[in-house]
């Protein structure tokens, strides 16, 4: 298991290095000059040149990249060209909002997905199963921005159950309910289909028939045998969904005015705040890659076949 973890860690490290390089060079090729943004629309050429020199923009690209790597190694993600605030400090300030939103969305996704998937697998072909399937397809098909606008209009605008904006209510849990439902509804619908499919396949295995023949209760068969063996694809989906929530909440945070990392990224893109964009891209990529790394470890721990390969020394890179 240690060798397997070490291989996966080494691969994760290489991916992070590659993402760091891609983030730097893609932003280098984008049009526009951050020095012009910082100087303002009426700045003279001498002022723009001076700011470019201070920011290191006038250096050759290989020198800029080497300086960028050194700063990253020191934990310095640069400063915003808009407010001159350290990017890392801003990310640390914004990230808790995105983390709360992602956790709530994940809780809703797991609860609704498991419930609907288990119900559908145990009542295959029934009218209730078909209704759950229809809602799952709708949950996957309807765009997130449309779901968010509808929730905001109905539950915040008309019924006034939830606040329409997080402004002035940053410490309240109520501001995260609607965004979490919006963010988690698609994941829950997709998870429901995965659970139903995996559980249906497992319930048709011979050892499940043997358990039924022994007189075990449906609940014991479901929890001790069927669901445990259906966990492998479910773990993969849940892990990837959580990392996507942490990185893909731009639309939801913008619609519901959540001051999180997603909205911070959108503002930086609109203002061409390149250091902020680079910092968020790198931070988000590290989160995503690390989540995949931990999912791989959990997958290996849960899956008996991979455990046998690890114990037998036959795990490849």
C-alpha cells in the first residue's frame, strides 16, 4: 500500500507542476497588459513602462517563469493589480465560503442520490421508480444557472424564505441553503443513477441470492452485502463531485452573491487581474488533484482486487 501511495503521490506532483506551467503560459498569451489596468485608462506610456518594470512584465518569458516558480515555492502567489492585496491572503479569506457551500451541496447530493438510487434499485420497474428516473434525468439536463435563477425567484423573491443576497449576512447559514441545493441537485441526480445501476447489478449476484435463501432481512442484505460492494463507483463519483464543487462554483456564487472563491475568480477575469487568476487556477488545480489522489487511495482501500495487487507487488504506475 505504501508503494502504491508513493507512486500516486509522485504522479500527482508531476501533474501539479504541469498545471503550474500551463497556468503561467496561457495567461502570458492572453491579450491585454495588467500594467495598463493598474495604471488606469489615462496613464501615460512612461508610467505604464515603470509599472511593467516593477511587476517584471518587461522581462523575457523564461525569466518571468523562473521568478514565478521561486515565488510559488515561497508561498507567494503575487499581489492583485487592482487592490495590491496578497493573492494568497485573499484566497484564504474567500475559500471558507466556497468550502461551506461545497460541503452542504455534497451532503444534499449524497443524501438525495443514495436515497433515490436505493429506492429505485429495490423497486425496479415500479411507477415510483420511473418518477425518480424522470427527476434524475431532469436534474442532470437542466443547466445550473437556470435552476439557480428559478430557486432565487421562487424561494427568495416570491416566498421570501431565503435571503436574495449574502450581502450583510455573511455569517448566516441561510445564505448557503439555496446555492447548495442548486449546486448539488445535478450531482445528486447523477449519483442516483450510479447507485441504482450499481446496486441493481450487485443485487443480481449469486451471493445475494444465497443471503436471501439463508433468511437474512432485506435491510441486512442491503447494508452488509449489496451496498458495501456497490460503493466502489459511488466513492469515485462523490470524490470527483466534491472537488468539482470546490472549483466549479463560479456560476452559483455569482447568482446568489456569495463572496467565495468562484465569484472572486469571476471578478478577477472581468478585471484582467492576472496574478489573482493565476493564483486561483493553481490553488483550484491543487485541490482537484489532491482530491483525486485521496479518492485513489480510498478506492484502493475499498476495492479488494487492488488490495490483492498491492499485496502481490503487481501495482503499476
